[in-house]
C-alpha cells in the first residue's frame, strides 16, 4: 500500500511538471507571435522602395564633386544623401544629395560702383545683403560608366528687394573611364586660375578687385583627365555674352594641374573669337604651398580683351589657421592695363570663426586704389553663413 501511494504521488508530480512546462512553452510561443505581428506592422508602415530596387538608405555622406570642378567651400563637405541599391536584375545604383546655405551680411561701402548679389549700394551706404542657395546632386552607375548632374538654385536680397530664383551653376558629366570625363553645362571657364587673391580667398563679400583670370562663367563642353595628383582639361566655350558683346563667338580653353599634399600648381589659358570685335586671350599660372598652420597662394597672368585692352595681373594670398575654429587671411593684388595706362592696387583681409562646420561668422574688408584716381573704395562686412 505504501509503495502504491508513493507511485501515485510521483505520477501526479510528473503530470504537474509537464503541465507547467507546456504552459511555459505556450507563453513563449504567444510572445514570439506577438513580436512577429509587431514587426510585420512596422514593415507595412515603412515607405516602399522603388520598383526594381532592394534597399534605400538616408545618411550623411561626402559631397559629390564633379570631375575637373573645384570644391565649393560655401557648402558642407558632407551632404544629406539618399542611396538606392538595385536588385540583381537592375544594373544601376543611384545617389541623390542636397545641401545649401543662407548668408546674411552687414555691408558698408564708400563707393557706388561694385554690386553685391546683383544690387549696387549707394555711396557711403550701410546695407544688409542676403543670399540663399540650394544644391541638388545625383550620380548613377550605369553600364557605360558614372552619369552625374548637379543644379544650384539661388535667391538674393537687399532690404525689401528679393531677386527671382536663378541658377548660378549647373553641370552634367559622363565618367567614361576612372580617369576620363566628358561634361557640359554652365560653370567657370577652364582658363581661370584657382590660386591667389581671387582663387583661394574666403572673401564672401569683398572679392571685387580686378584679380580674376579667364572669362568668368561660361556655357561649355569639357573633356577632363585625372590620374593621381595630375589633372588636365580642355573646353569649347561660348563667349558671346562676355563684356556685353552678342556675336557668335566661341573659344577654346585648357588647364594643367598638379595637386600635391604640400605643393600645388596650375597653368591655364584660352582664346575666344571676337566676331566683329577684337579676339580675346589670356594665360595664367598659379601655385600654393602649405606649411604647418600657414598657406601661401599666388598667381599671375596676362591677356587681351574683346575691346582691345591689354593687361597683366599678379597677386598673393596668405592664410593661417590660428586655432581649430579661427581662420585668418590677407591678400594683395596688382592690375595693369597696358593700353590705357591704368593701374589698380587692392588689399583684402578676413577673420573667420567656424565653431562647427554648419556656421561661419566673419569680419572682412577690402581696399581698392586705382592709381591716378580719387575714387579709392573700401568695403567692410560682417558675414554670417548658416549651412545644412
């Protein structure tokens, strides 16, 4: 009898343990089902990926740089990026980026010749000039190489006046090989020099001296080559609007660059048909040297304009990183018009604080002295730049 009781008790204990285990398994299974239902609901609520693509991500990524074009310091080095990756049967992947800035500056002028953002201040006048820009870029990897485009949109204002939205630069390119690129659009002339007073200064509001090379921005076709530190480009440029001339004038411009860690150099030039006016040409050289906290950048060049004037220019810019957040620069430019006997000297200086990459606050000034003239001019500006 005692053995019978013990057997019954053992059987009951085993049954209870089995029921408890089954209850625990059921509880775990129920929790897993609830978690699965929650995950399915989350996936259903997420935006769908375009047809034929498997993954879409949004992140900060290095800004797209068009081959043969310089990096624009007004924009962030990293841009908001949408990346779309293809499935196995779709060969292309696409990156879309956008970035921009808003700039506001308190500007004091002692002359009424130089315009800012399309507005010309009065003599001895104090103004607030503003500018907003948005840049959208995209690249797609295709069976024939990378295809890329970017478009900038700009609006500027003074007081109650605001300009219409314009596009100061737009560009498209086909990277035929890792080194060779075919491109076209509206951008700076290949004959420009990216060194010295005009090429390397921050100078948001004060680069008004006669210091530039080339024929400013142009509609053009361009072929460029880059391998390591060496790059070259040649372009067919439409010069029909330069200096107000509207003849069917075309030109060819080219450049050769070396971009090293400490030493960089460039030679560039171009020739443009003048139609019923004089042909124009210019050639320039530039070089830069970086040592510790200082950078020295200089350029020189000569040429002839469509109206027959002959000129030469030379300038230098010294910049220094005084700390991780503070940058200073000072530059000197000399311009000489051989035909009219006109000389111009100019000095600019700037001090900028960048506590973060999204914000710049600076003080800058420029003094321009045309020799033999009482029209000495000066500009001073308090500049703020807000980037995203």
